[in-house]
C-alpha cells in the first residue's frame, strides 16, 4: 500500500482503503465514488495527499484570483492608485517609465524566501517560478526567478540570490551583484532594468491581468567572483534557458 498523508492507496485493488474526506464535484458521477482515485481519471487529475483531486484545488485558486482582480479593478475605477499603495508598503519606487522596483534595503530582506510563499503567490495570481541551487565555498545558494501577474502592480518579474540550504532561504545583502532584466509581453518589451542588488524586480501597472505564458523574462547575472561563477556554471551548464559568458562571469536565463 502507498501512504498518501491522509489515507492508503491499494494498487492491487486500484482504489483507496478508506473513503475520501471530500465529497464529489458537480455533475461528474465518478467523483461520488469515495474510494476511487481522482474520479477514475488519473491521466488528467492527481491526488498527491489522498484528500481530493487537483481540479478542486484549481477551482479554489481561480476563485481567489478572480476575487483579488475584481477588487483591484473596482478600486482603480474608484480612483485608488492601487499600484502606488502596494508599492508604498513594499518599499518600492517608481522610475521615469512608471515601472516599480524594490529597494535593496526593503523589509523583505529580514524574511528571506521559501516554497510556501510561492504556493501562496500561485493561489492569488498567475505566476511561474524557477529555482537554481548550487554550492560554493561550502555554502548552499539559490538563484530564484519569477514572472507573472502581480495583481495591482501589473505584469512583472523578479530574480534574487539567497543562501542557507532551505527550507527557509536567507538574504545577505553583501551578495549583491550586477543584475539586469528584460520583460516582454507578447513580444513587446515592457520592462528593461538593471541594478546592483541581491533582488532585482520590475512591475509595470499598465499591463494588468496578464497570463504568465504571454511573458518572456530574460535575466543576466554578473557574479562578483570567478569562483562563484564557476560553481554556478558547473552545476547548470547545458540546462535549457541558460547561456554563459566566462570572460564576463555572467549567466543569462530566459523563460
């Protein structure tokens, strides 16, 4: 039997040992068999904890996303600068092109990052993330990148460097290095920005309610030392999306 956190699955029976804790969904009669696996449709659905299948989770995320975006739209129509309000609380400033960027000294430095934040982020809006872990000098580091819809802040992208090995990754501002980004929406550049920082960000409030698949983010990191560059290159060379320039100690990622 396979233990899936909430109940056991018996492969010889092709069913769970006990009933599901969540009743069926809508008009799909197969979901009312409380012992079946994923409504008898495991090709398109999955149940990674034995409590329900994925479409229920997707429906929940869609509900939350819709509520947040409707709320933002109504507030903007009422004259509220929702992007400006959000930027104020997130220690962000607006450049001459109307794009918001986070300060290297923002309060987020004290909290670091972990996978749970990504889960919450994914519930609220449409985003994609990519993680690239490597080891240098006996310390584990993570290059973490994001692109997507940031609700009131609009279409955006981020990349940062963290250390520690997880599950909680920490910030060290001394790791700041030259980073640059280009974000394109349906082929047109909407953000172009560079800075020396540990966390590079850009958010364009003129592009709201976008789908992450219509965004292409390109990041370039110039490592401060050859040693760190070589450690990262040795771990991720040949990986789709990455190109490297040893002379400049730079790595470029597009997704």
